């Protein structure tokens, strides 16, 4: 059976770190409130002129280096982002160019915080269909550019960063012991638009707009949807929560992550958490967390990973991957 296996990961964070205390100088908040409600201690913010494509390119270079591949080897560049450099062309084509890739095809995937799971599933399906052999899947965001820095309910949560991985076609046995993406599950429900959206866009306001969120309502949906979608991945494969070596969740809120971990009865030591250092980097958060756990030696070849995310739309999804 043709599977898509991860052969390299990479990530990049802008140099500038912003602490909770710095935010307390801008809006009426405190380090204590931010840590207690979200688990966030600090976040990275892109420099002036540093674009989503710059972050994504750096992460992709590291993933390609880890996979031992050069620009001529890649036939698909997929970028999950809700903060593209420009309305068009796709940031994926800009990154493709910055990487010196001239073959294959490239496009953006827009599913906000679930974007990376959507992009991973999309690349997996192109590979399984035999249309692509080696895909670069990137999550890259500069959410600092769409934050209302006077809105304390949102500006303390989101941040900038990028993560990437290389997916390569491999002939496997067709069992749960295979390396690669074993299953993926995507969902959307557009009825919840008003709970998490950006109040601008080329067709509506001809402005970029700012992120608006009813955090408490999003929180409730996130807990339920994520519990359902991780259950769905296990049911589809017949695997149990005990089989999971690492839960690599979207990093929106430590309390949501803990809730999903409890639901799966997972040892908290088996849950990769980066929200404390990165904040919510939207589509970049899952590949950033994965790369951190690969590079510090926690995630090793053969480990079973459960990835999940939930975001604006609403969108949500999961993937079970044997690394
Ligand atoms: O990645 C996409 C998906 N997004 C998410 O998953 C985010 C989901 N939501 C959350 O993570 C949480 O709902 C938040 C972290 C956004 C908020 O935590 P909460 O426990 O739901 O707090 P809350 O919204 O119920 O607000 C509690 C209080 C309110 O005051 P009152 O109405 O109780 O007097 C807020 O006005 O905290 C106030 N508040 C703040 N206080 C200090 C809201 N933001 C702040 C702030 N600093 N930054």
C-alpha cells in the first residue's frame, strides 16, 4: 500500500520574544491571568518586514535538510496559512520560489488553526493517488499582523511562527504497523462563523481586518469537537489510546490540551506542549510542536503520533501518523 511517510521536520520562530508583562503595559491584563487562563508565558513576534513566507521558508529549509532533499526533489508545496503575504498569489508559490523549487505545483490551504491538518491530509491524498511523490507541507503564520492590539481578549493569545515537514511516498504493508499517515479526519461547520473570524477581506471591506473571537464559546466547542475527532481516528484504525506514543495537539490553550489528554487518559508526559513558549500560532502550532519533539529526541522512528486541531470556520481535524 502506498503511504505518505514523514522523512524530515523543521521549524522557525522569529527572534523577538514578547512576555506577558510586556502585554500588561499595552492592555489591561496580567501575567497571572494569561498563564492561569491559557498557559501562555511568552510568544514570538515577527520583525518589521519579516513575512509569513520568510518564516515558512526557514522552516521548510530545515525540513528538507533533515530529509536530505534539495529543491529538485519536491513536487508539491502546500502552505497552511490564514495570514498570507498577499491576497494573491498563494504564499506557497512565494515559498516555492524562495526555496528555488521550479517544478511541481504549489497552493495555500485555508482552514485557520486546523490548516496544517487539512494540508497534511491533502498532501497525503495526492501521494496516495500517485500524483505526487514528495510534498513539502508547511504551516506558517504572522498572526501579530491581524491582532487588534487594543483587544485584551485576543491579543494575548496569538503569535507568529512556522513549522514544516516533508512527506514522501513509500510502499508499506497496509497495516497499523506501517510508517506514514494511517488515517485523517476533517470537519467543518460554517454555522459558527461569528464565534471566530477576521472582520475584513478583499471582497467585503477591502481591508485586512482584525481577529474577533468569542473565546468562551470557542473553548466549549473545541473541547467537544476535539474529543470526537480523536475518537474517530482511533475507531477508524482499531487502535487504542494506549497505543499512542505522543499526542501533538494544536496549541491554543493549555486547559483545552489537558482536557483532550484526560479524555484519552494519556500520561501528561506523553503530550507535547509548546503553548507556554509559542502562544497560539494557528496553522504553525502542530508542526512547530512536532519538530520540537523530534529534535529534542522525544519522538523517534516508529512512534505513533496523534495530531489534532480546531479553529475558525469552525474547522477541526485529526491524523494518526506512525513517524
Ligand atoms: O485556535 C483557535 C481556537 N481558539 C481557541 O481554542 C481559544 C478558546 N478559548 C480560550 O482559550 C479561552 O476562552 C480564553 C483564554 C480566550 C479565555 O478564557 P476564559 O476562561 O474562557 O475566560 P472568559 O472569556 O470567560 O473571561 C473571563 C474574564 C472576563 O471578565 P468577566 O466578564 O468575568 O468580568 C473577561 O473580560 O476575564 C476577562 N478577560 C481578561 N482579563 C484579563 C478577558 N481577557 C482578559 C485578559 N486579561 N487578557
